[in-house]
C-alpha cells in the first residue's frame, strides 16, 4: 500500500525514475481497488459485472462502468500515467514510449515487456538509480 500512496503523492511527477516494485505494486493495488469498485457499483447501482450481458448493440462486448469505477479512473489516470513514464525512465527510455498504449495489442504487450525489464543499475539521464538510493537510505538493522 505504501507504493500506491507514494505514486498518488507524486501525482503529476513525470521526472525521475520508478523501480519495478513501485510500478507493479501500484498496478496490483489499483487492480484490487478497481475490482472492489466494480463490485460496489454492481451492488449499489446494478451495473452488470458480466461484459456480455449488456444491451444488444451489435457489438461483441458491452463495457459497463459505474460511477465509482469512473471516479477511480479519473482520480488515478494521471498518477498511473506518471508512474508509467517514470518506469520507462528507469530503463533509460523517454516517456513518449508510453504512447505505445495507443497501438492495440502489440503496443500493450510492448509496454508490459518494457515495464518488466530491469532498470539501469547506474545513474542515467533521468536521475540516479532508485534501487541504490533506497539501499543507501535504508537504516542498518
């Protein structure tokens, strides 16, 4: 949860670098909260949890988002984008690589691969290695 709070505090901070732990823990907590919001939307507002249960509009899948899920999306959109950019900075890539999300399927896969890669183990043009900084700051036990 501390990683999620850290990302939310760095709301629109597109500078610096983010460790894999920070990025993936933010994503995991957001997934859990999002699932809870979807369940709450279903319980409070009757939003269907089945994507195939929507009105017959001629589309294969009908996506239904409730008010709580929409609010969560609006609140976490910028921090999620910012942590993605900082994660790309950790691998010495520009934040512009995050626009791969606009390329269906292949872009999404590429972003996941870039997010899984280990960061540079040394300072790069975006700042010092966050893993080493955390190790230097950690008090001796």
